[in-house]
């Protein structure tokens, strides 16, 4: 069990997350909940976490506490948390600024023009983002960190996170490529930040996720299927990830083989 236990966890998690998201997407029209407020598919990863908690309660409880304890020694909670939340508007600013140059002018959606009150949309976006991050960054990231270094684990989570948005692949290949670049890059940002954050992981990752979504809602129009804004979003996310990777440098500790084996038990 020790040699393949982490693979079983990952397999069950991914299977349930994909199926649950598909079911939620199918039933959402019948619920009357507007997708522009919150997409029920976002709660697929949270359902997967609950499923794993039933199968392996003690093990999943350890996963949800974060990366191996040795990885957070010397962490300063305030600094990485603040930088993480500032990175979200940075990605929006880089994306929107570049798009304004290409588009010959800024793109902006007045919050008052939305079909629902902006405060409701913002709150729902944060709740939905937390539904995703409970699975991606609070469970899958710590799980993969028992076997891989922080950068590799983050890239793997980002790839899965991107592929999980299966609807993206009905768009042009360049659109899907830009989206995958964004999910991998943002996953690197989140993964490196979590190496030094002890508390409030779900609130912070959900906050980052929601801020990015709201920024794109107000200052970009990639949801229309336009390729250029999605490519710029991906490029901006990669730039932010590069800054985090440079900042982390040698300070980002790798997980030792002994620690990995111990955490995988």
C-alpha cells in the first residue's frame, strides 16, 4: 500500500473531481443559478476531497494541513500571503495593459452593467474559487509534494487543473494553449507561495483565484472565445510565475526521499 497509496489517492481524487464537475454542469440549468454568478462545476474538486476523506480520513486530514512540516520551517506568514494576493492584480494589469495596446484601447466592463450586483458576483466567485482550491491546492498539491519538488508538483497540478476545464478544448488550439499556460503558471505561483504559508491556505488561494477571475471579468473579454486576450493572459501569468520562481530561488526547499516516504504512509 505504501508504494502506490499516493497514486490511489490521486486517481480517486481526479476521477471524482472530473465526474462531479460534469454532473454539476449538467444540472446547473435546472437549478436556476446563473453561471455568470457561480459555476457549480467549481465544486467538483471539493466533492472529490469529501470522497477521499471517507476512504482515508487520517491521511486526508494530514494532506489538508499542507506540505511536509520541514518545508515550512522559517516561513513568514505575512510576506508570502501579501505577495500572493498582489500577484493577482499584477496578472490582470499585465494582461489588460497588453490587450489595450493590441486592441487600440482599454477594455472595461462597468460593474454596474453586470446582470447581478457586483458584490454578489464577487462573493460567489470567491466561494466557487474556494470550492476548486480545496481540491487543487489544499489536497492535490500537498499530495504531489510528498513525491516531487515544489516546481514539478505545481506544474503537474496546473496541467490537471487546465485539462479539467474540458470546455476550453472546444475552442481554437491557440486559445486552449493560452489557457493551459495560464493554469500552469498560476499553479506555480500558488505552489511556491504555499511553501511558506502555514495558515489560511484555502482563504488565500481562493482569494487569489477569485481576484484573477474578477480582473478578467472586468478588464478582458477572453470569455467570448477571442484568442488574443487568452494568449496575453497566459503570457502575463507566465511572467508572474517567473518572478515567483526567481524570488524563491534556492530558498524553496525540496522534499527529501525520507520525508516523502514518511508523508506517503
